[in-house]
């Protein structure tokens, strides 16, 4: 599916009105059905069936609905309708989880379970002692920026990538920061890739919900080309996550966990 | 409450590590209690008691929980705890609305009622024939940009303003685009200001949820310094809302509703 569309607009420039073409970013409603029951609609960027599947899986993982591959049965995407149907096999909890989740839905800063989430993460302190070289981190950030053609085209989407000590493993774009991260989590889940020694790179601001999503999957290093919030920094400190912001050009700010960043070249 | 905080960070720049000070934007969890019952937690920027009240009111209006002043009784903000208590007088519907809303919570692109919302708005086509001069619109956008000191300081917040044909009436900042708009809606509600002949100006991208929030209050002209999505443009066309993007310097893009934009100076 196309992620942008050319449309006709009127532009006023220094008093002159002109008809012209403009490229705008698409927004696509994807409704998730679990075992035949409508669960939730995500507004996201149009994507391949694969991308939409990763998004739905990542969202369900982030929301604690599924945790392992055996939980997921058949998946069917109806692209034109904007539907994705998932058969979940962890039925015992599902109804309760569905109900429970619905009463506390988070999303762009909403969630009555905010502190409960932090509490439950308290035990998940990151013990991973993997070390990434700062030049490698900057290279990944640079590469990601080059790859993100859509970002450059319209300035309207966020991107998110998973890397290891060699390269970028995969990356996703979406109009929603959370969606891009959920796609990463969903793809890693689908491919059976462990996240606990990987690096997450994102274009967008690191709000607390981004950190919490990443922390739930025990990602030890989170890098943004933009800024973290103060709450994110506190969470990173609590959970001992390496948090890096403004990774651009030859520079990065380390907000916590500098011990996982080496400067071999020096 | 302070909206930013100075913290110590490590910066690596061209291989050199340096300890320095950095200013980061705060994120503040505000839990809304309705008639003593916990309803939802919003993650927002710290604000004055007044600002937090506007946010809570605006959120409840946007979610269809309240519609007129008589619905709201006592309001009490506990800034340090991050709580706001509202007494609502439209009790008959409240429980049902509470329950109903919780099953369909929207927020950053989530909401099973997405199409229902559009359907119910279908009857709310904007009939307002007020005209704003394009130079005035650009002036408001420029002024708002100057006013937004916080935006410049940290690059981490969005702002939103309400204007009329003379000036900017009030403006709000928040780390969440939706929150900034909810504050505008809440302040207008508190002050008994009609929105149906006003202009809304925002720094952030115009996603469908922003347009829907504004459309619910029948705001006829929506202006952004950034881009709209294609879905937003479609909604603007359906509801005949004037939608303007990239209002910067001497230029603006009109995506729909050019009839409400004049060029007197010509």
C-alpha cells in the first residue's frame, strides 16, 4: 500500500494563489480482531501485510496479551478493509485480559496502570553488560536516517530500527512513534530474535511510554536522534537502561548507562 | 510547576567525553478522578492548576463525558500527587459513559469507535462563513511561534492556540499534541467562549484525531505549521472545515476550504 499520496492543493505565497501538487502522508485505520471479536483500532501508516502483522503482534505483546509464539494461531490480513484477524490460543486468560486491558488502555500518554507498569518492571532491571562503540552507534543512526526515504519525503513519519554490533537488522516507519516500535517488537517476535543484547534506534522523542515498551522487552540500549523526557531518564536510571539522545553527526548525549558505550577509537 | 529541568549528562563529541548540563522536558502523570472514582491517567507537561483543570475538562469534553457547565461541580487539583478530582453532575449517564468510553478509549490513534465518530460528525458539517485574511493567519502563526519559548528551549513540546480576527486569545503547550488541544477546548469551555467562529493554530502534525477533536467543537478553520495527513484532509472535506498546513513565513498550503481565506492586500 502506498504510504503517501499526491493531492491538489492551493498555495498562497506572498499574496499569490497557485494550484499545485503536494505529497501528503496517509493515515490508515487497522482494526484488530481477536478470535473473531473486535478488539481495537490503531491509526497507522499503510504497510505491507507483513508490516501490519508485525504491528498487531507488537501491540499485543506490548499490551501483555501475548508472550510466546504458541499463543498465536492463524493470522489473516484484509488490507482493503483495514482488518487483521488473529487467532489466540491462550484463551483462558484472554477474556479477562481483554476486559482488563480495555479498562486501562494506554496510548499516547493515557493509562491508569502507569505506576503499576513501573512497579512490575521494577524487577526487570537490565543486567546485560554488552558494550557498543559510540562510533558504531552514530553510524547506525546515520544509516537509518539515509534509509528513511519516507521521512524525508513528507516529514511526517517516525522511524525505529533494531541493530546489533554489526548492522541494522530491520527498521520500520509509521506516523505513530509507538507503532514503529511495536512493529520492531512484532518482527523480532515473529523471527524469534532475542532483544536483550540489541540496540533500539528511533527518530522520535523518547517519552516514558516508549521506554516502558522497550524495557518490557529488556532492550539494554535505546538511542534517539531527538530528546528524552525527564521521566524517561528516571525510568532508564531505575531499570539501568542505557539512554542516548541527540545521536546526530559526531555527537550524542548519554542520559544514563554510559558504561555500555565504548570509545575504542580513542 | 517547572516544565523543564536541568540535568547532568555525558556528551560524546568527536570522541571526547564531557560532563555537561542539559535541559530536558518534564513528563507529568495526571490522574483524573470522577466523583471519587479513578478514571484515567494522562501523561502531560507539568502546568498550573488552571492549566491542568483545562486539560481535564477538555479531555472530558473531547471524550463526550461533559457538554455544558452545569455538568461540572467542584474541581480540586492536587499538584504534587498528580491528581485532579472532578465532581460531575450528569450522573445518570456517567457510569454508562465511563464504561462505554473505557471500552473504546482513543488516544494516539487507538479507538474502536473511529468510524462511528465520523458517522456522528457527518451531521455536523461546518456552515460558518466567516472569512480570515491570509496575512492575519500568517501573523497569528508567527506570533504563536515567538510566544512558544518552551518549544524553542527544548524542541520537545507542541503548542496550540485559539485566535479570532483580531488576535490570539490564548495558547497552551504540552508534550502531547492532543493535550495542548484539549487545554484550548477546556479553557474555552471554562470561559464560555464559542469556538464556531474561531481559528485554531497548532505546531504539530494534523492527524485525524486532532481534526475530529476540533470538528466536535465546530471550529471552522484549522491551521498548522506542519503537515496534515491524507485522512485529515478527507475529513476536512467531508465536514467542510478549512484546513491549512505549512503556515510559515509568507506561505501556506490550503488543503480544503479556501473560501474562508481572503487576500485583501491584493
